[in-house]
C-alpha cells in the first residue's frame, strides 16, 4: 500500500485548485419510471426509485453543507422539457426538505429535450459567476427507452456550468435501449460541462449504491480528476488485509464481501 | 460657499449620473474633512503626553485620531495606524520582483484616557484590528501584545510590536503550507478528497468505506497546526434520523498526536485511528436506528 500510494502522492497536489462556493441545480425526472421498485429496503418496505432519490438528495444537501456551509441548491423537474420546481438558490435545509419531499412523478413522457434546461442553467450561471460562485447541474434520469436530445444548437465555447448525471434504469432487454440513453447523456455532458463531469448509472436497484454514487458526486468540480482516475472511496478493510503490519490496531474480523449486481450498461471508453 | 474641489459642494453642484465616481469622491472628501476636524480637536488637548505622541507620530502613514467624551471632564484620545510587516514574497523565486513584500492589513488602536486635561501616565488601552477574512489564517485576538513599560511611547512601541507580529504572521503562513502538506499526505490512504479549502487548508472532507459501510470524514485543521492537532467527525451515508439527516459521530480531537511527526506519519496514524473507530461508529448508528 505504501509504495502504490507514493507514486500517486508525488503527482497529486492541491496547489492552484480553485474552491468557489457552488450553486447546485438538481433536475429530477418526473417520468412514471420513477415508480419502479428498488431492491427491498432493510425494513422490508418497498422503496421506489423516487423515494430513494429523495433520500439521496437530502443526504447530498446535508453532506455538502457539512463540508462547506456556503453551497446553495435549487430544483427543477423534467418532463418533455425542464421547468422550475424551486427557483432561487438556498441553503435553508427545512425549505429544501419540503421541496424534495414534494417531488412526484406525473406521467409518461416519450421525449426529453434538454435545451430549456441548458438555457435555464446558463442564465443562472451568469448570476452565480457575478457572485464569485459556480453553477453545477445534477440531472437525475430514469427512462430506459428515451435518449435525451438537445434540439437547440448549443455553442461549443459556452461552458458556463458543470453537468453531472445519475441514471437509474432497467436491465437491457429487446424492448428498451438504456445503452443509447447512457450514450446520449455522455454526449450532452461532454458538450456542455465546464469542469470534469461525473456520471453514474445503475440497474441494480440498490439504494445503498445510489447513496454511495451521490456521495462521490459531492466532489467539488474545481478539484476533480477524470472520473476513471477518481480513487475514493477506498475500502479500509481491504487495505488492512493487504498490509496488516502497517496498522497499529489489533486483529480485525475479515469483512463479509457483498457481490453487487451491477449488470448495467458498459461504459463507452 | 466654498466651491473649490476641496468642498463637498463641488461634487454636489453639478450632480450627474454619467460620472459613477462622484459619490465615492464625495464620501472620501467628507471622510477626509472629518479626520481633519478630529485632528484639530486632538491638537487642542493640552495634556503633555498626548502632545508628545502627536508630534512624534505625525508623519506616520495612515495615522488617524479622534477625541471621544466619556463623561463630565473625562475624555479619550484615540490613535490608530497600520502596522507595516515585512514578508517574504512567495513569488520571488519565479520572477524578478523583490524578495520581500509589505503587509499593512493589521492596525493598532490606542486609547489614552484624559481626565480634566491630564492623562494618567499608565499604559494606554491597546487593541489589534484586522480584516475579518484574516481570521482563517491568523487571529489577532490570540496575539500577546508586548508589555508597555513606564515612559514608553508609540514611536518606540510600534517597531517592537511590528517585529513580534512579523514573527507570528510568518509562523501562521508556514502553518498554511504545513496544512496543505498534511491534506496531500492523506491521499494514499483515502484517495481523492471530496472538497478541500484550497485557500488556507482549514477544512477537508474525504469519502471512504469499510466493506459495505460507506462514510465521510470531515477534517478541521486549526490555525496553530501542527502544534494543535486536527479535529474530525464521521458522517454515515447509510444511516439517517427521522428527518432524513445523515447520522454524525462526536468530534474527535483527542487521538494520539505529535507535532514533530512527518506529514506522512500523521496521515498514517490518523488512518489507523479511523480504521479502528469507524466500526464503533457504524455500530452506534445501528443502535440509534434500532431504538427508534
């Protein structure tokens, strides 16, 4: 562990990395596919995607404010196009909690055009920049057969905000196309994002994995490395098992390994 | 009415919205006139000590003064001036600029009580003032001011104070570098941090896991690092209270520590401590949830 660490250590440096407060815009899909059940929760109660996502967003907001109380949040929903749910960035956890708990699915939407969302984000981004902040958009999407489009021509040079995505979907079958959807999301991220963007996808239905991905999304865009180089979270139990003499603690039990069912779509690179 | 440029009337007479600098110039002018007015009032104070300070300090850049009436026959003469501290220029290695720069963000405020036209002769009240933002690097309230012996005067006290402060500010700036080294030393153990205060390295948050238990650790690094050790809290990503707030541990600041360790040793020891404690944290989260 020491040797491997040192090679990276000499490359990794924080000097020169910015640290501006973030204005984070969550855009949450309102499609009926949000009602799909996740894997059974620990209390045996059914949990649908939207419930898990609400919990994940609240986890994200609390965590982000614990890291730095200057960050703020706003909310939009996505049907065929995006619209505001709560405009105006705020860090008031009670208000945010109310807004998030009010999220609901409202129908089946066979199309999804992000042009309006980009326009909204660009307009907000100018205001953020004037306040010495940076805008980030986090899209949470769950349609397994509807790739996203950007009908409007988006100027290449315009990179005013960072764009992350979280994609929950069904396993691939002959009737859906989650791979196409995933590719369309990656395309959009690459066209628009100011800083390194991160995307997570899963068909496993695991709430725990969802929360884990949300925590990685906490990572500050100005301090990010490319996603495939991101090295957290490391597993302490594996590190201790690999080099037990480095630890000053006593014997620890061997951790139980849980196999993740993550047979989602493969990455394009 | 005095219409020269030294009079407020000049700026008010032909008021125009086309000149955005007018209001600022007006305010600065009025401020300047007020300072002159107060200076005259201080010159009227007959007390010998105040007159001595006035005469010896008159040439100090940025000196301000005023008289305030506390009660019948009791006044305070206040002086304030910026302290000039010499620092190494952090960029001098890379360009041809001079190797030292001056910092004059810290000011000294001095209060001489004057009763019935006579000051006591005891030490004046002294206070350091600095911009709020400096508190993340250096807290002037922590500074132990040099003693003010009998017969001391401002023109002698100022350089003594500046030397003391220079040393302490140097240490505070060195501490920023040491905090950065420490945060970078966490990388082999915890991977990329989620977010770091990359201005003064006072805060850093990382994401880690023990098996399937994923949690965050939020570090707070004190100004007097490494003399005073970092404190940190754990935060679960999987356990929530009734309102959805993730469960958080107590504040840890009493773990084994030595300021003499290398950054890599500090990081190793903290890793070991986190590795041991996180299971207790996970258990206590489970206990809290099962009690509900």
